[in-house]
């Protein structure tokens, strides 16, 4: 894999499948990927194939991650009880917000399963900082090209910018540390 050759083995390499493989293909691919020592393989099969996730997770040394398309605490409990993932990556927006995400963090911590919330938006920072289950945060740098998660950048100011792989939060800001922007309001339909 060319990427591993470029970054070397001292840097983490995470792989994203976005539910693009069927179970049999994933079973053939995993042994071929092990030599590249990825930190994890994210969403190899469709999110509802929990038994498939469990089978893959037992088959490989590569940690299987998932949960971005899970919506409930009960669903995460099922993933953990079946040992379907070795890393949980819920989407805070999909699970019901910060309160629901805290419950998932506690569940994962009780199962000794790490959590790295999907998407690097500011509302994930307090979640990763408030649990021992989160070894790191996902971070999406801001680009002019919109790929799906960037609307928050047009609505709010205050997203921290990573420097040398770290995000420093401002202790003096209240709440999430974000303030509403008005410069792009003309590009949104506002329903009153």
C-alpha cells in the first residue's frame, strides 16, 4: 500500500470502507491488509450486519470500528455484547446529541472499548475530553470544498484549528465555544 510506504510505520494509518464491502470480500481483504498494520478498519460492511462485524472482528488483528450509522443506546449495547467492534465511532448528531453520546461513552467505557466520535466538529470535543474511553478525536480540516460536514463552519465561528496534530480548547469560552455567524445567512433557507 503506497500510503503506508510514504508515512512509514511510526504514523497511524486508519482505513475507511464506508460500508462498501460485502462480508465475503471483507474476509478476503483483511488478511491482505494486516501486514500494513492499520490502527483500525472503519465500517467494512453495511451497518446492520452486526453478525458480519462480529465475524470480521474475530477473524483479524485489525481492530474493526463502527457505529457511525447506529442511532440508539440499545444498538450500541448490541454491538458491544456481540463483540462486533473494537472501536466505536458514533455520530453525535445521529445518536441524539451530547446527552445520548455521554451514555454511549459510559457503556463503551464499561466494556473497555475505545470511542472516537465521527466527525471533527466542536461538539465532539467535550465528549472526548470527558471520558477515559476516548484516546483521540477525529479532526476534519476546513476546506472550501463541501463534502458533507462543513455546514457547521458556515453557521458558527470558534472551531479550533489543529496544530501539529493537537486541538487546544479555550478554557475561557462558555458552552461549546462557538458563536453564530451571520455572513452566510443568505445561502440558507430560514423557516420561521
